[in-house]
C-alpha cells in the first residue's frame, strides 16, 4: 500500500521546504452551494508549479497554482473566490455551480 | 505559515494527537490549539473543540477578527481480524480511503507480506493485539474469520472501547450464536447492538471485492453519521 503521507499536502510542503523550494499552501475556507471539496481541503504548490492535494474537483486548481506563484514571490497571503457569478469562473470553469473561497499563504 | 507552526503541527499529527490550526484571516497569524489548552480565549477554545468533534473546518468571528478553524483529528484506523481473502481488497480500498489498516491474524500462513503488501500485520492473538492498539473513536474493527477463537476476543476488546464501527462477517445464524456467546461474556443488548452483523450494506455483494465495497460503505456511513 502507498505511504499515506505521500499525498499529504502538509508533508509535501515540509519536504519541498527542506529541499529549499518556495512553497505556498492553499486552503478552502468557505464553500456555498455544491462544491466538490469541503472547507479545510488543502493544496500545496511549489515554485515550479508542482502541486499535491486539491481544493476543487480540478476546476480551479490551475488558477490557484498561478496565485500561489505570486504568493511565493511576494509573501503576502491572498484570499481567492471562485463561483459562477464571478467572471473568472467561466474561464476556469466551476461547472458544479458552487462557490468557493480559498486562502493562499506562503510556507516560510 | 511559519516553519515552526508547520513542524509542530506535523509532530502532533505524527503522534496521533488531535490538534486545531487557527488562522487569523486578516493578519495571517496562526496558532495551534490542543484539547485542554487553557491559555486560549474561551470562544476559540470552544470553536476548536466543536471543530474536532464534528471534524469540520469553518470560519469564526472573534471580537478582534475573523479566523479560520481547521481541525486535524488523529488518523482513521481500520483493524481487520482475519487475514482472509476479503481482507485483501478491503485493506487496499480502506488504504485509499485514508485509513491506516492493521491486519491481526496469528496464523502465519494468512498474514503474509505478499498477500498484504505494505500493510501493518500483527501475529498476536486478538486479545493481546487489540488492547495494545489503544482503540479510540477514530477506529473501526471488522472481524472476518468466522472462528470464535479469533472473532470473540476481538469483539470483546472492541466493545470495551469507543470505536465508531464494529462489524462481524457471518450469516444471520452465525451472528445469532456469536451474540449468545458474547452475552455469556457479560455484554447486554445495548452493547451488542453496536455490532453490525451480517456485516456491510445490502448491495447484493458476491465477490470478495464487492463485499469489501459493502463493508467500507457501511463504515463510511457510520463515520459520517449518514443513514443509508
């Protein structure tokens, strides 16, 4: 059986930091309507764009990874919101019709 | 997240200690709360306790700010008594579902590495193995042997703990005689009602893998307090 920690975003974040890579952690803070991943779901991203974990069913991960790159550079946390009412949602396609708020922070 | 917060969080998780991460969404400041921490504002302490009990994250308004409360409960564990055929797909599927699987079977021909690659295997008898595991409310126990010598002491240990799920493989007839034996051990009807038998949801499962699906579905419903 696979090591359960292999897919653990926090374990991976710590591992990447140990290798000297810049890392950001994205966490689902709130959801409305039907959202595939509940609050608390996490995604770790490193400076080269590799990621582990999920904050949606794959709909907004691309946009989150992009924001994470900025957060790694600047160190300022970002609060992202995606949903069908948001123009960005059409781009990244939150097809489930829900809304989700995601907090992205740098791992120091 | 400060590196020291991440390191302490991972230490608590590795030691199977429940812990709550609080993030101030305005300042970005973070703190960890352990149950029984009294150096914490009462409102936050209650929010942390609720988050661990419900295993749900959420935002909370405090006097000063808005905070995100993220519980980290100890890992889910599934104890399988009997390294039989059904245990093989069940161990694999439960691993995928996030359980640490522990297979207990003193019969060395059954609990082999090649039958259970990477799975923790204990070759003690269940009455020695289960109490040593410190069963808790994040554990499920399933007996699969049909053999009273193995199943009964395992059920005895499970019933004396607060595991969230107890299942026991066997026909209605086998289950009735099992309950009769456990009554002799001193368990009353309320205690015995905790045992799901025949085990698993009624989905018409036939093959070992299908039976594993039905058992894992029933365990999931018990964990999430759903009524299928």
